């Protein structure tokens, strides 16, 4: 395409590469390219479910509320969260926003009765308990050097950037998605938990990265065969979600500890004493600042008629 039509923006490059990447594989887990929090431990999805259940109950437990998730991967988070939500009395519909056929198939195995959508705009007109874990980081970013948009060109047999220098990033695709979430919450009620790696304040420079086989790779190598992500700018997301109420941003480690991951790890270890070390190691991996605890952040968005979820009150 570049040879025929000339350089394309970083945004278009990332969008096309990731569309092919996700459409053609299940990239998650030890045998794949990267491992996400719900794949580290069931405790992650269970605490997401507990936070949503508590918020739903304090909102009066509306029976028409639905569970919704953006980019649900293998469906592991949804299965773990819905188990806890079910124990709290929630029996609502399940709506998954997912474009990848192989991942839809994985989700169907773990979340019976789910319905699928291509975009947030297609969610049904009901209150939602919505989760997005490592969804926004996969949506394309634009890169700017001064006033010039950075593009990808061909030089000989290789791909190259058209311009280098101090970089600023923004993302119309992320803004469109979060604006749709906020609009849905404002119109129909509910709460959304956005969990991703990124920063609480704008202005971090070049954060585009490629991951393959659990290691960093060259972002211009093998387009469509490796995962492209960029840090999520939570300040920009929050600004764009102003149709609803936006909470502060907390680190994933603080959030999980305050939701009670220590107690959950202990009670699991009582039931499965032979796996006690595994639960302790998973808690450390999810919460330690040196591991996923500090880089990953959590922010909630909720309608004015619903309370702030636990930890954000
Ligand atoms: N939330 C999961 C998976 C994260 S990987 C987990 O935590 O394990 C990113 C997910 O977003 C995948 O399910 C991918 O197929 C989906 N995705 C990526 N781009 C998308 C888009 N434009 N629309 C809908 N889903 C998308």
C-alpha cells in the first residue's frame, strides 16, 4: 500500500497492523505474545466482579442492567467477574465488544449466552457494568513531531519513519470509544472501569511499542505479526468522557489491595493449600510497583445517578 500510494500515518499503520494481528490469532498467554492481568490469576476478574457488584447494589440493583466488556480477549475476565456478580444476585445480559473472530470463539467457550458487537455504539439501551482491560492501549495513536504528523514510508526493503524528534501522541480512535462509553452511561446509567497501562497525566513522548513472544520488538518489523500498543493517556480519556462523571486515576496495585486481594489470596490458599505459593506470586505480579502494580492504572466513569465504585468514593 505504501509503495503504491505513498507514506501512511502512524495511526493508520497501527490500526491496519493490529486489525490483521487480532483477526488472525489468539495472542494471549505463555504460548502467545503477551499475558494480561486476568490471565495471571482468577483474582483479578473476581475483584473486578466484586467492585461492579457492590456498585450495582448501591445503585439499587437494577434488574435491566447488563455486563459489558470491550476487547474481552479469551473471556477469562468476564467469566471470573460474572461468577462473583452471579453470587451477588446479578443475572443480566452479557454484551461483548470484540472484532476478532478467533477471540470471539474463545469468549463463546467461557461466556455462554454472550452477545457480540463491533463497537460501543451498538450496546443495548440499558444501564451497563462495563469493563475495558488492555483495550484502549491497542487502539491506534497519532504521533506528531512539532506540527508534522509522523508517517511510515518505504526505504529500499525496509519501513522507516518520515520524521524523528520529540514526539507528542494523541488518539482519535480512543477518544471516539471513550466518548461513546460516557454518552451511554449518561443516557442509560451504569459504571465503567478502565484498566490499562499508561500515565495519569498527558505528555509522555513516544510510547509506541511492539511485543512478540513476551519480548519487545521493532515497531516497524513484520507489520500485523506482532502486538502494537501505546501508553494510555488517562488525562485525555477523562477529558473526553466529560458527559459522565470521571474519577481520579489510581494504580492497579493500590486498587487491588484496597479491594481485598490479600484476603482473596488467603481464602483461596485455605481451599487449595498446595497452590498457596501460586496465589501469593500472582498477587505480587499484579500489585508490586516493580511488576504490574504501578504502570497499570484504573479509572472509573459513571453516570450521575450511580455511585462511585469502591476505592474511588
Ligand atoms: N481484555 C483482554 C484482552 C486484551 S487484548 C485481557 O485483558 O486479557 C486486546 C483486546 O481488544 C482483544 O480482545 C482484541 O481483539 C480487542 N480489540 C482490539 N482492537 C479492537 C477494536 N478496534 N474493536 C474491538 N475490539 C478490539
